[in-house]
């Protein structure tokens, strides 16, 4: 089976990590002052700062929900499997067989809630998946080609940054955050000379911009994009840091 999840006609993703980087010669030009042998005690100040960078996503991301029912949990599972197989045949052709671009958000099998009081129970199997398309221009064709899968609802459509875009934009955002922190530190310590620094990347997040549809329909459930889809906007990468500056009075 395939793999992941999503929300309404837009999606946002956020990732957090902690990484400690000691900056010496690498940022000595930015932070001012040399990195030679120091004489006498050093003072220090810690500054929190953030930086951002924007880019136009090159990839598309579509979240779907698929369900099936049956007289037993096994029958519901088998019915869902056949629908997932039909979905995967289309999805695989769009991701060139790279199954890591298809992920499952959740999977569940149980008695259907609306039928729990019936003498003859009905069981429901359901799965949510996210497909990341290598090119955002593929979104339209992909949506058209999955409409024939029974029990499928489109839950979200968005643009997403490629791994190489994320790497590049994170570096830009980090440089902006460090420059921001340096400016704050200099305003605090005045004419003192910064001799060294330690940077902790406390978190980063990527917020995608949604892909919009000309129209959307809903029958009390998730909004389903219809008609021509178009993309307009950028995704933003946020980098948050804490920097310890060591300086000589």
C-alpha cells in the first residue's frame, strides 16, 4: 500500500530539529573580529533571532482519502485493497515508480459508525494517502486520472519545495538569522570586539503556498478541487537560532 495524509484545499508542513554549530573562521567576517589567541577573560551575550527565505515550489502534493465497506472487516479490507491498487496504478506512473513519494497518513478498519445499531453490521476500511508529484505542472493531469477510483475524495492540493530547494533556502534563512543576531549583539555590546560565537538552530519550518482551483465542491466532507488548477505564490522557510557571542571588552 502507499503512504501519508493531508487537510483542506491547502497544506502546511512544519519540521523541527536541533543542531549545534560552532562558528570560528567560517563566520568570522560576518561576526567581526579575528579568531586568534585571546588574552584575558571574555564576556558573552546570548541572542535569539530568526531569518526567512522564499522560493516558488517546484513539486506538487495531493492528499486523498479512500474508503470501502463490506459485510465483514475482511471483506471491507479486500474491497479497499482493490481501490488502493487502482489508485496506485495511476500514482506510480506519475512518480516514475518511486514509491517513497507515496505515503500513508492513517489506515483503519472497523464497524461503520452509522451502522452500529443495525442488525446486520457494515464494516468500513479507510486510508489516507499523500502523493508528492515531481513537477507541480503534473497536478492537473493527476487529479483528472484519479477521479475514477471509487470511494476517493481529494483532501488537499498544494505546492511543495524540492529537497534541493529546501537545502538552499534553509542556508539563506540561516544566514539571515545569523546576520539578525549579530546586529542585535552589536547593539548590546557596543564597540567591544566579538571574538567567537556558538550557534544553535532551535527550529525551522517550511510553509507551503496552496494550489487553488477555479471551483471546489463539498458535500459536507472535504473540499474537492474542480476545473483548472493554478498556482500563485511562494513557500517560506523559517530558521530560528540562538547565538552565544563571546567578546572582549
